[in-house]
């Protein structure tokens, strides 16, 4: 059955884009000044931290310099005791173990961490990742049959398994012990496994439920080292915190609580890593590293897309091999392959986004709906989530995008406007072959015979939860300031908030009534702008990367409002403050 949506129409007339609302969360006050003086930071930084819940001297100091003592006890994870007992026996008796992971960054880093750390103890470990095309996410019965046929005694999952009821039952039938380590939302029934280690379990006493999949694997192995091989506990942290930190940033879990510690320490370790695969990957990503210069964005936009690219277009096993290899030449070759896949992924993604945007604008009903739900043939299943993310960002509403093959639609969703995708999946589950995820992202498979009803239910859910005002774009800054607040020291203070990501976003500032003094175009095609601006009698340099039509009418002498990130620009031995413009509007 073919999709019900119309085919690609390259010519379209864009709908009128709603005018964005500009708003700022706060501005500095007297309490901020007091805390700033005690903590040695600027009042602007103190104001931003206050809005984010760090509203005392003690909380600010704890956030800016998180202590390893803030790490939670892994022994409070559910089912950790039977998991450790079984893992210890398997290692000591050299029983064959299969690690089964996932094809995204979180799954690949989780698998690499478990394989490398267990092998370091002398364990007999094999690994397997699912193929996105053909198998899809999660465990399946065939994996259990294959593990049994090859003599495995224990299957240990990484970043998957929490909803795989049937494969867990099959493992029991075959006499295989199954330990699940996962961080996704559980269903009403847990798999019948030897142990299900997931901080999101309803009976969990862990106290923090937003670890990444690799974070859960890290805590399990940390506990195993502490209990069985305490002499290796410290070296385990040094060797593997970089993987847990990368996963926390790449998988978009909240960079608060324990995740902030893992991400912060992980970046520090990553900057001096001795893992040849990561070194090669940073080289192809052209990351220049010195001291503590690594940022969350370097992982989120540099390393993660390349590690994900293999699983999207080829096989995630290549990314895993890169993280496991100790051969320099092999690492260079694999890193280049991931770079090539990432370039191809960008082209595929851009083509499908353009096609869907044209379709949305061509159909008046689509552009009016509170959610974008589209399907198409000959799209690449590996980029559906990325396409959905771009659409959600562009149209300010949730987007679900499906690739259709032989009457089966497989796709991904990304949220916007506060829409909970996990609840939507549950509401449509009777129509799905399978589906899962969390509030911000999901994946689903369904028969196209159910497409019309599925789409109607999703739109009904969106209609009930999203108002027209929710779909108006918002330009939001963390703090509104004056030109007198801007300095190199402020930029240095804001760097202390790193690593930034989900739950701890990159701090943005707002200036109103800035005057454009002069400027020029930059880039091979003049696609970037560099301005000299004046704010409250102070002069600054500002850059705006690919503003496109957003910069229309903003000529010299104009007064504009800016939403921007202050950055330190070092060039030819000179250090200057530079404003990285995110949005601008004529005053």
C-alpha cells in the first residue's frame, strides 16, 4: 500500500511565517550581585544560574565545581545484586557472554564500555549490534536462538531490552541467563530476565532516573569493580568515564545531577584520551583540542553525528570497531569511513527535509495541523529521526516521519511545543507493530493499513495538547543585559557552565536597541555576516552564521535587538570578545 500523502511537488508558495515572540528569563538583581561576589563570578552568570535552580552560594559552587562525591551509589540500582553475582560468576568461570547493544551513539558506547571492561578482567566476551534495516531496535527472538546455538551462557544488553518481553521469555526457555541494562521507559510489564537494571523502573530507589544507557552500563561495571576487583576501581573510572560522558551529551539526557559529573569529567578525559579510535575520530572532525577546550557541542555536533552515521547508512558495527580497535591504521580507515557516511547522511537528510517542507506548504491542511505526520517511499530509514527533528524545529510542532517499504511504515518522532511523544506512543500502541521512546523522541513501526487511523489519533492527541500559541516560535534568552555587562570575563564565566546540552543549555543573552555601525559578508558565497555594533556606548564585534533572509533590512545605522552567545575569539595571538548572534530583529 502506498502512502496516502501526495507525492513531492518541488514548486510551492511558503505560508506566512508567524512573528516570533522575544522574551528573556531574567536580568541581574541585588541577590545575584551578592552571590556573584561570594563565588567570584559576574552578576549575569549568577542570574542565569538562579533561574536554573542554583539560587544560593552553596548551590552555585556545587554546580560550577561538581565533586565526585556527588556520584550516586550504584548498589541502589534495581536488580543490581543479582546482576553483579551473575556477572562475577561468568567472569571467574570464563563463561561465554554476549553483549547486545543498539546502533546509536548511546548503544555503541555502552557496548564498547561493557566489552572492553569485561575483557580487561579476562572474561570471554562476544558482541552483537542490531542492523537498523532488517532487525530494528531492541532484542529479538532470533538473537536468543543465535546466542544459544553458539554456546553463550549469559546475554547482557546495553541500552535496550526494557520492553522486550518475548525475547526474554525465549531466553528462559533456552536456559540462557539474561541481564538487561537500559534507561528507556518501562512498560506495564517487565521482561522475565535474571536482572533488569534500569533507574526508570517504578520501584527504583536510585534517586535519579535520567542516566543514559551508557551511564547505566558504567554504573553496573563500576559496582562490579568495587565488589569483585577493587584494585581496578580507580583505573576503570579513568579508562571509561569518557564514554559515559560522551553518551550523556549525545543521547540528550539532562546534564544535571550525576550526568553533569559524568559529562564534565568525561570531556576532561576525552581531551587526553589514549583510545586510538577516538583520536582518529577527533582528527577527521577537525577538533582542535588544548587543555579544557572541549565543549559539549564538540561531542553533540562533531563526534556524535559521525558515530551515528554508520548505523544510519551502513552498519553500526563499524563505529563499535572504531571504539574497540587498538590498531592505528584501522582506526584511521574506520574514522574516514564514518566521515564519508556522515557527508552522505547530510545530503540524504537535506533532500528529504526539502521534500517534506514542500509537501507541508503545498497542502493547506498540513500547514494548519498541530503535528506533522508524513510518510513516503524511497526515503532512507536511517535519517527519519533527523528529518523529524529538523521539521519540528522549523514548524514549531511535533513531527513524525515514516519510510514505507512493502506496506510497512517505520519512522521516528521528535517533540516540540511540550508534546509528550511517550504518551502518544501509548495512545496509539494498538495500531503499532512496535514502538517506544520517551517524551522528546520515539520510534515506531506499523502496517500501512492502519496509517489513516494512526495519523488521525496522533493529530487528535496533538489537538488536545497543543494550542495555536504553542506553535508560535519563541526567541528566548537566559538573561537580558546592557552593553556595560559585556566583557571577556563574562564570556569566561559562562564557559564554566560547560558541558552544555539538554537540561543545561548554552546560555544566551539579549541586548535591545543595538546600533549596527558597519560590517561585511564572509564565506565563499558571502553567506555569513560580521558586524561592528554599539550598545550603551560600548563597541563590539558580532558574527551571524548563515542568517539568510532573517537579516533582510538590517543595514548600517539600523537599531536591532540581538539574542546571542558571547564567545572568546583567539586569533594570531589576540584575544577578543565576539558575539555569536543566534537571532536578530529590527527594533
